C-alpha cells in the first residue's frame, strides 16, 4: 500500500529534498510551505500521516497540531524539529503527536514512523467503521 503523506516545512530546500526521498520510497507526497497552507490542504484530502515542522513563522507546529487533531483525531502527525527540547516533546505528545524527531531525521527512521502512522490510522478508521455497523445493527433490532 502506498502511504499518502503531507510534508510541511517553511524551508523550501529541505521540503524538496525530503519529498524526493519519500517519493523514491514509493510514497505519495504532497507538500505545504506553511501551517496555514497545510490546514487548507488537509481540508481537501485524506492523508495517512502529516510530517510537520515544529518551528515555522506565523503558526508554529504545535498550534497546527492542535487544530489538525481537533478536525480529525485519527490523523497521525509526526513533528520534526531542529530545536528539540524535552518540554516541546512532552507538549507535542500531549497534543496528540505520534512522535517528535530531530532534524535532520534519519530517513529510515522517518520512513518507519510513517508506515506505523499509516497502520495506526487504518486501525482507527476500521474501528470507527465497526462501531457504526454495530450501531446500525442495534438500531434495526436484527
């Protein structure tokens, strides 16, 4: 299965290089240069994972994470940062991030995290569908 991911970073060169490396690993990649652009992109399509830069001008990654998880709690978000601190890591996990990786992230580690995110999202969607089916069957009295 091809993972569909959204990469979000304000550094154009980094965004281009990372997207090329992810595509070379068979992933369907969409990019955004800002958190606001990413929020609009997520409104238009479904993603297995969002790889989001923590420090960006305007809206930072933590605020974007909060909004993304509010709109879609099943969305799997991996934060990347060049300025990792324990406090930021704890805050990111509290807000629902799947993980926080330091830049430059090891490409194999990031690829594995994306695959885990895709599997987790699939599991959550499947569980939600099961619940809906149970509710329908219960309401019909079958």
